[in-house]
C-alpha cells in the first residue's frame, strides 16, 4: 500500500506542476522484464498555438522479448483536447555493448484537434542507449515519428513528422526507486507541434 500511495503522490505532483504535452514515444527504450506491466500518469501541455495543460494515462506491457505494447487516453485544454492511442514497438537491434538499441513503433491515434476528429496512423523509428549517470542508469533516446493524419469529417489528409528527444529511468530517490520517470521534448517538423512532457510509472 505504501508504494501505491507514493505513486499517487508523485503522479499528482506531475499532473499539476508542469506544462507539457504529447502522446509521446513512451517507455519503448526502457528495458522491461518479460510480461512486466507499467501504469503511467503523464502531465501534458503544448508549447505553440492551440496549446493547453492536460494529462494522460498510459498502460505499457512487455508482451514478448522483442515486442512492447502500450495504449492510453489523454485530455487537454486548448484546441488539442483529447486523444485515444495504441502502439506496438518492435526491437530490431538490442542495446548491447557499444551497439545502441533500434526499434520501430507502429501507432494509431484518434484525436480531437481544433474541433475536428482525426485518425492518425504512423511509425516511429527510435534509437536509444543505456548510460550510467552518477551511479544511476538512464536510457536517452531520439525518435522521428512520422505519419498520416486523416480528417474524418472533411475526408482530407496531411503528412506529419516530428523530432523527439527524451530519457527514462528509475527515479534516483531512495524512497521512490520502484517508480520509473520519463521526460521528453517534441519538435515540430511538419504539421505537428513543439512540446515537452513528463511522466511517472508504477510497475504492476
């Protein structure tokens, strides 16, 4: 029960104390054990026109050795008000010796943006590598999410692309080492948004 209370406390602090946004890459680069599950709370918000503070929840599951599944729902203020998403990350090369991890993630998202419903299909190539930071292991990554956004009401579409930089790892605090934290920055390349988001996860 103590760990659950700690998770709720940290999640609440994240939700109400940061300005961030984004569906995000999530915990694709974090080395989960087989069949391990994460329940995440993520503070959200956007740093350009149409922005607003919000939050989202994410469930992550290490299905088999090379496949990581996640899904979630989010709500925000501003013109990008809600999203429902799911993804599957496939590891092509593992993080081994001097070799970074490389994976491809397929994503599908149903979003309400600027009062329009949009179905987004995309892929996210991600490169990551584990490092030791002052005695604590962290997993920085770079990703290039690309996709196609289909406006369901107008039957139009547009291509989307962004550059994502982030890091995740166990929280470096004695009483919260059972929690995993994540911080990520997203840069607009084409028809997306520039954003930052933070999250914390509890292993189920």
